[in-house]
C-alpha cells in the first residue's frame, strides 16, 4: 500500500516523499480526519472498538448515509489483518479521542483542522508538493469578487481544494443566500452538493477537505432526504482520462468487444498501471451508477484472485448476469471481464485493492460538467523540480499543447500554476465564467511566462489583479511574493489590455483573520488597498511584461543582454579558500590554501574542508552579491578554480587535463574535489563539476582580458547597489571571476562604468524595479526600464559620471566605518537625491535601442 501511495503524482516531486515516514505521517493525518468527521456528525466521542475499526475502513460512514466520505483508501491498512494492525488502529483512535475530550465536538472548526494539518505536515513536504494554504480573509475576498455578476447561486469548483478553505467559505456564503430566499433545508443541501465541488490529488488533503465540507453543512445533514454524497474527488485536475474515440487518429485504442465484428467499436476510458489497462465504456463512466459498477468489478476481482480458472469463469459469468439485470449493461462484456481480471492480477501482485479506488476517482473530472466559477490556489511547483520521468513528460506535453512556451529550448523554470490556470479554464469553465487563482507573482514579469501573459491560443480575458507584492507587504501571508489573477473565459481570443488592480498592504497580525477583520483594520488605517491599473507592455525583444503605468514610455534597455549573471560556485568548500597560516606558507608561484571558514554551505557539505598547495595562477578574486555596497565593496573572497585563459575566454581543466598541462598541484586539488563530488552528489546533480559550476558557460565565457567590470547585486529586498571592481582585484593572482550573487558587464570605457554605477545605485530606480518585480530577486528586471546606452555627448550622462566620482570618494574615505548598505546610503543621501532627479530626466528622454 505504501508503494502505491508513493506513485501518486502528488508524491513524485522528490525522493523523500516516497519514504516510509511520509506514508506513516499521512496515515496518522488521515486517521485524525476520519475520527473527527465521524464524531462531529454523530456528536459523540464514546465509541466501541468495532465502530473504531468501521471508521477506519469506511463502513461507519455508509451506516449513517454518508456514502463517499471514505471508500477503501491508502491508509485503511491499520484496520485490516493481521490483528496487530487492528490493535494499532484502535490505539491511535483512542489517543485521538483522548485529545478530543479537551474540545467541544460542536465547536471543532476549520481553524482547528488546519492547525492540525499544518502542524503534522512538515513545511519541507508542503514545499515539495507545492502546497500553499490560503488564509480565510483572502479566500472570502476572491469568492466575493467572482460572484459580483451572479444573482443566483453559481456552480463553483476548486480544482486544487487542499484542506477545503474555498469550499467551506463558499458553502457558508451560499447557505446564507439560500436561507434568505426561504428555501427548505433539504433543498439547500441538495443545491450545495450540486453547486460546490472540489478536486485534489493529495489523498490526505482530500479527507480534510471532506471533513470541512461536512462541518460546513452539518446543520443541514439532519434534513437530508437520502444518502449524502460529498462532491469532493481524488483526481488530477490537469491530467485525467478523456474518452478515447473509436474514430480517433491520435492515441486511439480501439477495443473490439466482439473479435468477429471489426465494426463494433466504441469510446472508452483507460487507466494504465503496472502494464495493465483497466478500461470502461464511456457510457458506463458517465452514468450515475459508475461507482457502484466499479465496486461490483472490484468485489469480483477480489473473489477470483483466490480462485482457480474454472471457479473464476463461473464467478465472472455471474458478474455479467448481475450487471445485465441490475444496471442494464448488455454490451461490453469482454471489456468488463478483462478489466476485472486486470484488477485481480493487480490485487495478487501488490496485495492491495487500491486500483478500483483510483479508477473510480480518476475519471471524475471528465463527468463533472462545467462551472460558472473556478477558485483556488494551485500548486506552486517549478517544472525542473519534478523528478518522476512519466509525470514530467505528461506536464511537458500539456505545456506544449497549450503553447505556454515559445519555440526553441524548453524552459524548465515554468511554474505549474500557469498550466493549472489554462487547463482548468479549458476543461471546467463555462464560456463567460470567471476564474480567480492565487498565483506566484512571477507570472507578471518572468520571461518563462511570456506566452501565459500574451495568451496566443487561449480564450481568456484577464479582468482583475490583486497584488500582494513582496512577502512583507501583507503579513502574515506567503513566503513567496504573490498575487491573485482573475479572468473570464471568452468565446474568442481577446487581445491583451489594461487590467484593474488592487494593491494590498498591511500587518494583519494573525493567520486566522476574516475579511471582516480586514475591514476593521482598514478603518484603523492598519491595512490599505490601493486601486491602480496594470498594463501588458511589449518589450523590444518581442516579449511581454505586466507593469504599472510610469511617467515615461516603456521599452527595454539595450543593456538587457549585456549584463550576465556570474557562476554558481558550489559546493563552496571546494572553491572558496583562504591562505594557510602554517609554517610552509606560499613558495614562488605556489600558494598553500585551505577551505575558507567564512562560508555557509548546504548541510551535506558543512563538514567538508580541503587544504593543499595550488599554483597561484589558479587563484582568483570574487565579490559576492552581499558584499557590494553603493559605489564600493565591503569585502572580497579568494577562490580557486581549474581554469586558464584562452584568448577572450577561459578553458576548464579536469584533474587529468591539469596533469597533462603540467599543473600537478592543482591536479591534486581537483582529484580531491572530483572524488567528493562523485560520492556526495544527488541524483539530480550534474555528473561532473564542470557541468555544475560552468553551467551555461557561466565561468568560461567570462573575459580574462577585460580590465573594467561593473557589478550589481542579483537580489535584495531593500537595495539595488552597484560598484566598479577595484583594479587590484583584477590584476592580482589569476584575475577576477564574477559570482552568481551579482550580474557583471565589461564597459568600453571607465566613464561608461561610472555612468552605469550611478544609475544602478539610484533609489528611484529601485522603486521602479519594485513596481515591475516585487520579488527579492532582481536579476535582469532592472533592464525592463528604458535605461539608454551611455552617450559621452549627453550632458545628463556626464552629470551622472561626475556624481559617481563624488559618491565613490565619500564611500572610499569612510570604508572602515561602513558596516551596512543603509549606513553607506546615509553618507551620500544628498548626492543620491540628485542622481534620482537626473535619472528621471534621462528615462523620460530615452529611446529604445542603441
């Protein structure tokens, strides 16, 4: 059972999620959800041992006419034989019940369930599966926004419902509206169950979502006219079976029910697992009895899994007779028999019967119909972090089919949230319907999401944006900068246009705030919503970005392609060094070095330390991004690298090549590094150190001949800072190598370097960058502004050159007293104000290109 659980798509983002501890963690969470749900419905915590076991495997819910709270699932093993599992299940429930005695069962709500879920589910696990939980106040605001044009109760879907926040809040809103219309409670319950639907691929989240659904409707359950089916399903919202047509020319699987009649073909659904195909006719899957029919197949499969061939044939004949009489199924007999035999084979092979459970749920998205509203918070997972090859290929195929990437090399930085957005609109949203998704804010500017913004193939009209900016703008919220994007499904492709935006800012003080609490904070001026407009701008390279309107025309700077990011020098203990202070020291053109003590490497490299002699030509200077201050450098580092100049580039040498080149000391150093890398690298790591450190030629494309280098920091929440690399750092040892914490450029003249440094240290420029990209990482976003090429004949450019000279002089003369970027900025505040005013004029007159 644990193995089957580890193969679900939600567990395939890392190797850790397939671990035994992960499975036990989920079993415990699932058991809590089952017990809480039963006790809340029954309003009691005193249970017999039989009832406890019935809760675990689901029959207890059937007994109280809750039909689909729990079919056989991944976590029912603690209620099955051997007897020790039964005892374990009872013991776990007893511990849960003991804790529950401290609470009033009538007062257990979503806040308690969410606290339990988040306390047991490790943050690292939530990160791996892309789970980001939405606070109530934001969910309320999103649902209210999507309902603005609806007078009647709309059909609402959360396709990634998690623990059920959006479902519970929408139910509460809908019930209040229906009660005002004097609708009888039984009809309200029926209306809610047909209008509020959830899907999730995470089986534990699904149980918590169903429990929250029951809490939300518990006041109506006493009025149910028949059994109550919770419309929350275990399925993959972006990759689910669609009926395979008998006439399809793509991926057609034509099942011949009668081998003698080649014309007898029909549409079907297929679930493939362990080299087995479980198939059902489309008419069966789309019938109201599909769950019952699959249950019949499952029961028969369990029976024949222990029978001989003759007895199995008799049992299968009885199955077909029952299906014909009970469900009027007169055709497809060969397919149903084959599917039943396939289930039996899987049961024998894996010692579990989970496949019918998966098959039953996996087809649900196709038969749910379409919805007026889709809301939710899709997984924030980057494509490159998906490790399962099959899942990765499925996702890649979907990305390409929706044209979310342009031609050329596939960009592995794609956020899966964008795919969920377009796939859910396509599969579930009615024409004219509205979607509102919480999204990573990178969708507004990141180059990998250009096609998502420009929507070349999608019938989507973006209608509104909630902008939460960087994490500290709204707190507490998410650790990643975020936004909420709304869109309407159009009958035709619409051209991009301006989007109304609301910018949120404030300290809420608690995770459990409601929208009512936010309104109170707004009255106290502790929370603010600013209305604005965000525009889709075309860049000079043909891409697009969303950006708030500025006082000058938008165009991309010619420096966009000139500045490059430095190399990621990891593992740090191999490259960052300091001179050894032993008695041998350095000799002639050799230096004795050891791993620097000023490092913060990843956990598996923390205890790694190297020492030895290297030829001095392999020593270089670097400046980490955190060491850059305005117009200066706080500190530098010495690094050792196996590279030698080759015209205007560097060449990388492995240990064997170094020996051949007559560099024995550096060869010995590299042998140690290569041995460590071979033994400690992860499955996802590149095979060689060169592939890791020189990825995309980040080192070898740096130019040993250049003597002028401008740097600016790659990331920073409070400052964009720049410096010119001091000449002595370029001349010393092997020269200067840029680290990944900064972006570098080789200007043609020193005056161009001074111009750029003055521009990049402008506080005004940083505020404009923040309007484009609220994330901590700056990267190339600064060049989305129309910063022109340096023109020595432009008087304003010359003013910036002179401003650099004044600021650099002040910073240099106070170098010893400067401890932070803030203290450096304070020393040159008046000059920075002047630079801001000049830069505004430069940007206003700028024209794109060179």
